[in-house]
C-alpha cells in the first residue's frame, strides 16, 4: 500500500498464476503447459529470425501471422486478431466488447482471470453456478446481461460444451457478444471457429501456449466478425503497437505450418490422458470427463490439499484451488507418459501409507 497508488490500484486483487519453481528434476503438472518441446521447425525459424533485423521494430500488425492463422481456419485476415498470449487478447476483449451497461456472465467455477479483468476495467459481473456435475447449462444464461464468456473446455474442470449448445446460445443472445475461450480446444473438442461466418456476435479466443508448446513466446489470437476484430485493434493500438515481437510472429507462423507435429503431440497427450484416467480410477478417484490437457479429480477418502502437499515432498506439483465447491479437487496437467507413470506411482504410495 502506498499513498502514491491510484484509487483503482488500491482496489485490485491481481491474478496469481501457477508457480514456476526454480527446482531441478521437478515433475511440473500445475500450469497446463505442454510436456513436449515446440516443433523443431519452430525452433529453426526462431533461430533464423535471431539476427540483425532484431534492431528494427516488428510488424505492428503481425500480417504474416494473421494470414497464416486466417488460412488455417478458412477465414479472412480481417477476422483475426493476435496478441501477447491469449490473456492479453482476453483483456482487450473485456475492455473493447464485454464492458457494457449490464453485467457480464460467466460460470462460478472457471478461469480465475475473468473476475480480475472485471476489477481492472471496473465491470460488473454475475457468476452462473455450474450444475452439480460441473456442467455449463446454457438455459441458466438466458437472462439480462452485457455479454457471456466461458472457456470450452472449461477450466479447471476440463468439461466440454457441445457445439450445438454454443450455437443455441449464439442464437438466443444475438444482441450481445459470446466469447468462447478455446485455450484447450485442440485436446478433444470441436472449435466454434466454424460458426464465425454465421454469427457476428461470436468471438473465439485461442492460444499457442498449450497445444502448440509455445507458452514461452506468448502468442494468442481471436477469431470473429471484422467489426469485433476492429474493436480489439482499436484497444490494442491505444495500448501497445507491438505486442508481438519478431520471434513470436515467425515462431507462431511456423507452428501453424507444422500440422503433422501438432497432430502427433496432441494425440500423445490425449492417449496419456486416457491412461492416467484409468489408473486414477483404479485408485478410487472420481474424475471429471476431460477434453483438455489436464484432469480434475477428487478422492472420497483423501483430502486434496493433503495429497498435493505429499506429492510436493516428492517434487511433483499439481494445482490445488482452495475455493468453494472445488477444494476437494486437484487439477493435474497431462505430462509425458514417463512423468505420469512417476506421478501415478507416487500417488499410489501416498495413498497406501496414509491412514
Ligand atoms: C482458460 C484459459 N484461458 C486463457 C489462458 C491464457 O493462456 P495464454 O495467456 O498463455 O495464452 C489460460 C492459461 O492457463 C487458460 O487456462
């Protein structure tokens, strides 16, 4: 606290990201990163761009990347916005599109950055409880609001909402923006990007941090009607002209061009998720069906927080949220098969030795 802070800063409760400990040989299953490295073609391209040209500013519009993403999703470049991680894209969307006179709606259990953006931009919001099974029931959203946002699959539950439900929502709420945050869509869901030409109120946000193993270069993007994209550009150009550096622009472009590597790593993660789900079920865990690169689990006999602490003693970190409704759950990122074997063995030994 300081007398020099603005009144707004006094009121903020910032987001707390999952920790990035500086410990060697850690099994890090806490922030939903990809356990596989970026495509070798991406690394080669980043190296190729690391030269004298770094003395120049990058292209403020990231045109080559927008064109690549537009082609990938069969859209036009003016239907694509890119930003410094999807967190930045989301932040601009809150300010440019979701800040309205009526409150924004999102699930009670969801990405915890959403209420933080509302705080930053002084927006009203209302949370809509997930069903008892942690599902989004779109009927619960049929009320007065200034917009709707949810991740699909949801985080931290991993549950997927079917595309036909999203389409129903878009039809029923044609006069407001529905933002679908698809950070984890590539691990088993069907993207709503195919609906963009039909629904001018739809904004889809994706990231290269998860399915494309590029959390370290911070690239996210939005797909939507050119009017929605223009709103985002207006905010971006009032905030930072160069959100993507040269290495990010070309590295991200190369990631979209290596479809085979992308498919292979996504499939490996999906298969490991199935194996881990079976192993944990055999240990008596309840597992929420997941279409993401993490699973959300609870055990009837062992408190989640205690399990997380015991795992940490063995240098394995998972995410525990001390929040209502989910404080008996652990969110476990899908690692490599080797990491998940070690994780399962550690969990088994903890359970066997805990009274
Ligand atoms: C639902 C959801 N949206 C967005 C993000 C932000 O991803 P990034 O800023 O790395 O693109 C995350 C990251 O964990 C997430 O879980």
